[in-house]
C-alpha cells in the first residue's frame, strides 16, 4: 500500500481531482483526523458488464419499495456514511466533498422510503470513471438498491470504470474483482478519465 500524509484543515478541490486522476484517494485517521492518501495494490473495481444482482435483491427492486433520487440530499448522505464508531470520513473530508458536489464532481444516489432518506452512496465522477466512496443503509437493501441504480446510470451514460477502492464481503456479491495497481492505472483509469462523460 502506498500512503502519503497531508497536514491541513481542508483539501483543495483541485488537489482532490488531481489525486483521483493519479489513482489516489484520501482517508482521515479516526483517532486524530489526519488525512492520509492511498493508492492500494491490488485495487478493487466492479466491471460494469459483469455486475451481479441476486435474486432476492431483484425481488426487492420489483416491489418498488424505494424511491431513487440523485443529488437530492448529498450532505445528508455523506454525514450518514460518517456515522460510525470509527470512521475515515472526518469533518474535513465532509466539507471537501460538499465542495466537490457544488462543483459538479461529487454525486449521491439516494434511496427514499415514505419521504425519508433511508440509504444511499456517494462518489466522484471524473471523465468516464466513477469512484465510489461510501454507502449507508437504515433499512434492509436500501444501499444495495442505490448501487444498482448507480450502475444503471453509469451504463446508460457510457462510463467505463466503477472503482470501489477495496473489496468487502458486501461488494463481493455484486461481482467486485481485484486487479494490480499498475493494471488499474494504465488499463482502466487512464482510459476512463480520458473520455468525456456527463453523470447528470
């Protein structure tokens, strides 16, 4: 794992976008809030053409339990993602991504039920790449349905890369794969960010 440290109170938007373009992303230390930069090896991605949806999740989707909204409550999504005993989403991270949202780079996919936000995810869209950052769920399958909606959006709009950074047991169900850092940078990231795509 390659790690770099940056001591400051906020992360400039230009620095964030440059970092993503180079394969890095920030995470804050849950103890002291210090920002660290990561470019993991291996890197986890979900191939859009091999995305998997379980039978039970498909049944949930067909029931139309959730209303999907895009960028309706970005700040609420990221703050819900940060509500954990130990979190890498510090207030500096929150404020920095809210600014990226204002600039049109950060987006949230949200699951609503009875007019309440019950799950969702957020990430960064850059060129033809989407970098998934975090998700939360207050109701069964809420974040999963949001992920399905995200993949549909990315396919529809011609995106080439869905980067999940790391593999988790949750993401394995959707077809996440690990590739080497070099392959990620040269074959996937370089190609994806070079094309012009619009998330909205």
